[in-house]
């Protein structure tokens, strides 16, 4: 054998080269990777300096948020193709944990993303809002399709038979959301969801003397102003070929509808931006609710950072639909949502003042 020697005891020895020291072999291996073993045994990185921990954290968060945006914007796995549906179900368990962690982190920053509502001032010049002094914005519920187990489907089934969750959204005059409550079943009435939001410790706060515009799915009570029932209301009912307002109730409903349309517009922008809100996903319901809330918050962030929202421009280019689709607060807040004679009188007085001014100007 070349370079080898068989000793008397039968062992084979290598005469060509001596076996290298294990420490030396380790040093040579690390040297190829750009490291150096110092005399005290510590290993130093010679190839590149360690990155700043802050930058590593920023890159980590960028990857996480990008993942959530990809999940929310993409509708590929929710199409009609059964093969794609099976792929989505296979990967949903893998994405669920990731999505829950990302959306949970975004929700914890809700104070930074939610807008701070400001009451309509006395000198407001906006033709839609100048009639509603002290108004903070508008609110309504919207259905978002979800996937739940068979035992929960009756609770999540809406009046139209869809499996959805009822999400309460509150927006300011500029269509930015100031409060969101997700998680209620689709069978829950809007008024019930609003009562829950009012009673929560960190729920919806309406200062005394201020109010939001609502539709007739809610009670006309302190803090929540609804239109007159049995009177023309939706914007499609006030087309160019229809008669002008004939009394104070119709005039009030017309102006109420124009202003309250802000919440319908906000919902339209939200669902046009996020594909995951237009069709059900296959995540656990808890994760689905978190993703819904995260979409609301990121939508606010996008609108804040973009002076011109391309989604809003697309909405403006669409043919008009009916109106239904389309400071420090004081210590006292509204604590219940119940109809009251005082609030009925306040609505009548506001309608009367609108009508008198309308008559004088025409």
C-alpha cells in the first residue's frame, strides 16, 4: 500500500501525512467561512460586521408585514377552482400562526392608526356636513364573509343566507376609521353590536352633546342621530327626475343621507383594497377577525400616507349606486343606546331649522 505501514499488531498507519489537529481543522473550516478563532477561543467574524439590531428588527417586521399584505391582497386561493381551494386549506394551517402574530402586532398599534374624530365646527363650509354641528362622523355595520365550522354556521348566517361576521365601523368626515369592532356573528342585529361597543371598557366613546349619523337599523337616541322613518331616504330616491323635498322630514333625510354616505364610501374603499374581505378565507375564525381589524388599520395608514388614494379614484369612476351601499373629550360619555323623547325633539328642531332656511332661500 502506498504511504501506509502495517504494524506487527495488525494496525495500519498513514506514513504520507500526519493527522491534523482537530482545533486546526476547525480553524481552517471557519477561515473559509470568513471567521477567525482567537487565542482565547472566541470566534470573530472577519467577513462582515454584525448588522445593527435595530435594522435586523426592521427587516424582520418588513418581511412579516409583506407576508400579511400578500395574504390579504391575493384572492388566488379563494377562487372557484376546487384544486386551488384544496391547496389553500393545506397551507392555511401554516399561514394561520404567522397571520395571527402579524395582525396581533398591528392591532396593538391601533392608537397610531385609528383617526381621532373631530366634531363639525360652527363655521364648517362643507355642504354635506355644515348642517350637523357637533357631529363626529357616521357609523354602520358591514358583513364580511368568513369560514366557520358546521356547528357555528346558524349563528353566522345573515338574513340573506350568507355566512358572515357583522363588523361595526365608525368613520370621520374624511372616510377614515376611528373605531372598529369585529367578531360578532352575522345573525346579530346592528343595534346589538353597537350596544356592546358602548358598554366595553375601551369601546366606542361618544361625548355628551356629540353624535354620529346612523341609519334606521339603530335607535334615535342620545349620541346617535337617525333619519325619519317612512320618508324618502336613500340617494337613489333623489335622482334628477324625482321631486324636490316637500317637507322638513324629506329635506332632513336628504341631507342626512348625503353626510352618512361617508361610512358607505369608507366600506367601499376598504373592500376594494383588500381582496381577503371580499370572499371567505380558511383560517380559524379568531385569525380571520384579527385580519379584518388589521385591514381596517392598514387602510387608515395608507390613506394617511397617500394624499391621493387610487382606490378612491376608482370608486369615483364607477357608476353611482344607491346611497345605502355606496380636543379632548369631556369626562361624561353616552352609556346606553335607547330612544328618548328629548332626542326626538332635538331631531325635529334640527329638521325644522333646515326647512325654514330652505324655504327662505327658495
